[in-house]
C-alpha cells in the first residue's frame, strides 16, 4: 500500500509533502518526509502517522528525513510523539538519512540514539573533538 498526500489536499503548508508505504506483511511502514518540518507543518506528520498506525499497525516504522530541508523544535517534538505512539502500539520508530541540519538538531537534543542513529560528537556516547 502506498499513498502520496499532496499538501494542497490536506490543507498543509506548501513546503511539506509526506509519502507512506506499508509492506505486504504489514510489519514495516516507511514514511518519506519532504520539505520543512516545523511548527506550521509538524501536525501534518502526526496526522499521517496516526493514520498509518490505525490502518496497519506496523511493528517497525522508518521515517526517511533525506528530503527534510529544515527542522525546528516543533518538528523534533512531533518525531518524539510519533515514537511514543509507535511504542504504545508495540512498535518501534527509526529515523533514516537525516540531512546535516536535522542531524545537528537531533544531536543537540541528545536524541540520535533514541531514534536509532549513532551518537554525534558532544552527545552522551559520542566522542568530542577538542
């Protein structure tokens, strides 16, 4: 099952697009986020995520951030909430391919390892440059 939601259909800001795909056995859901994940668009990710969990109940959710051009605290909060929702249904959430800006923000928040990414320098478990 693949669905592509256009920003205009959902009334979301024009700088966010989300695509989802669920494996045939319904154990893996993939979510691709394209654009800016910020206070104006973070709710859209939550809506899509809740729908994916309700419709399929996948055990593993992978969120690909390779096309996310900007992320702020609201975007990070939405990812944390998505992770909590996944855990409440017995699933896990992993982030894939974050761009440097998203990786930096996740590192500052010390959330890299929480999302299945290696720790960055300066995070607990990461090496620091001196």
